[in-house]
């Protein structure tokens, strides 16, 4: 990979913000980045080589950072979530149970043995997509608060279960590796919490801000990459490593300055590289040679929305159930892991992405319906606005 190629990747990555610019569309930035990769990659003109080792490594760094930021978006410290935790867990379990049945039905329909993978995909919810949509349209109220723990539980559970589902022949090894990565994430939380309570972080923050050292960012990245290295050594996806470190940071409380720095590093460079690489690695032409895979993508997208609509029976508004169906991290990880291990059939990776795109469309529609239904944050009293 050369600087010329890197410059092209960064340039075409601008398509993401351009497509996401109209606020009324509520489109994730990654859609444009994926599209740019598809055009320049294996499906398009073939300019980008997703097999290039440097390109792949930079994409892996971006993937770890994307999942890290996704973990920090989970509102672990929000006290309002505690009363809603029970109903959120019940809804997530109900959606998961329906997804299992749909997963086996879809696998039988398309003739594959990936039923557990399809079940995990349809049960997942992407906090990295749903929370920004929630903020952008101003959703709030009791129903929305009950949605948040459902998303957090589903996202975390599916990230842990994905390696077991996609490669069941090595499930024991994946389980041990996942437990080790989770244990390291918990150790990171304990360390971060001690540093916060002892006052060391505040003192370091003052020095770092005064002298522009970015020490907190450096420490966060060091911990992230160390646990990612452990995940790679144990044959576990770096997706899990990034997510658990993000959760640990969120549980302690992420300083605003670090959040802005991580956002800049991820969204400004490495995240864009990852999604352009992912788009370049997809072989969408294979869908034409294997039309059954188009049906698979449609089934996965429709099945995910149908599974989440089951939460309506437990009192969740239809609009929020549609929003909860949004997928991103888990399908992306499935295509990445499956492609690296050679576990997916021709065209199947593109089908997984197609299913995820359908859920994003449903989530955007759900967010708009929620606004029309009045599920928005109540305006603050005049006195509070002046405070």
C-alpha cells in the first residue's frame, strides 16, 4: 500500500459524510464508505486490493477502534436504565428466541448449515447505529429508556456469541478466548476505576491538557491494542476486544476530551479505512452468480425486523422495535471473520451486508415514525435552560 492509495482511500471515504449530510435521511456515515469501497474494489474497477497486508492491518486497527467507540456509546452509567433493565432483558431474550427459530428456517430455505450465525445476526442490535439516530431526532421518554438496555444486552450478547456461531467446530477454543478477553476487559475497568477514584486521572488530565500530551488517549489506545493482540493470539475477533474495552471506559466515565480525540482518530481516518476496505473486499457480483444469496440477504433483513417486532407483544412501540433491529457491527464482523477463515460460501458475505442494509433502512423509518408518534425528549423547563 502506498501513500497514493491511502490518499485515494481517504478521499473516497468523504462519500460517507456527503451521503449522511441531509439530516432528514438519518443515514449512517458508513454507507457511503462501503459504497466507495465497492466501486474501487473487487466488485468495481479493482483499484483497491483488500488482500494487501498493510491495507488489511490498517483496516483491523479501524475495526478495533470502531467497536471501541461503539462500546463507549453504551450508556452504562445512566441511572435511569436500572429500573428499565428487567424489561429490556426480557425483550432481548424474546427477540433472541424468535431469531433462533428464524435462523434455522432461513438456513433450511437457502440450503446452508449456518443457522446459528443467522440467528445471532437477526437477534443483534447495533448501539453504534441506534444511539446516534436517537440523538439526531431527539427521541426520549420512558419507552426510549426501556429500549436502551435491550439494545445493550443484545449487542453485547451477540458480539460474544458470534465467534461461537460462525465457527462451531472450534467453539470451545473461541469460548475460552472470549472469556479471557472479557476478563481482561474487566481488569481494565478495575484499573480505570482505581485511577479515577485515586485522583490520578484528574492530575494527569490537567498536565496533559496544559502541555498537549494526549496521555489519556495514549493510555486508552495502549490498553485497546494490547487486548486486541491477546484476542488475535487466542483466535478471537478484535471486535470483542474493542467492545469490552469501550464498555470499561464507558462504565468509568469517558472524559469529553478523550471522546473527541477518539472520535477524530476513528471517524477521521481508521474507521473510514476499515469500511472502505470492507466494501472493497465484498464480491457483490457473486450475488448475480448465486441468486439464492440475494434471497438470503432479504430473508436476514426481513427476519431481523420481524424478530424485533415480537417486542411489541411486550409493550414496545412498533417504531422503536424497528429501530432496535438496526445491525452493523455483528454482520460486519461476520463477513470479516468468515472471509478470513474461509467459512462463508460464495456471495454469502455480500448477502450478510445486504441484510444489514435492509435493517438500517427499517431503523431509519422507525426513527421517523417514533418522532411522529411523539416519542421525543421533553423540553427542559425555562429555569433549567438558563442554568
